[in-house]
C-alpha cells in the first residue's frame, strides 16, 4: 500500500475514500483481540484511531503507539502523552502498517513480537491470497475476518 503522504487532519477522510471498509477493518481488528490486554504496543498508530477504539473496548488497557510520521505522532500525543517502549506486551496491534514491510522485515517483526508479546492482531490490505497465507504462517496466527482484499489476523503465543 505504501506510506500515505497525508496530513493528520485529512487522514480519516482520505483513508475512508481509499479503503471503503476502513471502519469495519478497525472494528474487526479490535474484535479479534483474544483477551482484555493491559499493556499494548500499536505499530503504525497514525492519528490514534485504532488506539481510541481499543481503549473504548478495553478501558484498562495502556497503549503505546509508534509511527514513522512525526506529524501523526504529534497529533496522537495530544491525547496519549506517555511513551515507554519496555515490553513485555499483552498485545501488539497494527492496522494498515505491516503491508508496507517486505517479506524479510515482516518475518523479523513477527519473531520479535513472539519473543515479547502474548498476542498479535494485524488488520491490513492483502494483494493476494498467497501474501495473506504467508503472513498467517509467519506469525503463527489465523484469519479472524476477511473481505474485499482486507483481512484481520490474530495470534496468541
């Protein structure tokens, strides 16, 4: 999918145009969380949309988000200001970020997640069934939802 070159203020409007089932993908990613997490690491936090939904569903969760866009981090930090990257994590979650990584990067990410987390949830765009199945295998997970080239994968370790 590639990195989005959008400002935080226009992100939600544009992502909903580009991915018409964006809100459903977000809902399904949060629904796939296998147990109420206490410590969560969100990869590719963007504007904090996944964090907002996760905290609504699991109000006791403490979420740390990472993103490669300083503008997105600044926007999200307006609402979530504590940052600490020490694991272990109950959950690592990522919506629309993992597909930006190549195969080797994905495999390395999943090895680290398995070492430092009890569970993983990924919601993303998948170009092919083969790419989806590779991701399922690499993270030792299962597909919990799929529709129109989107899928949510969850794994418990």
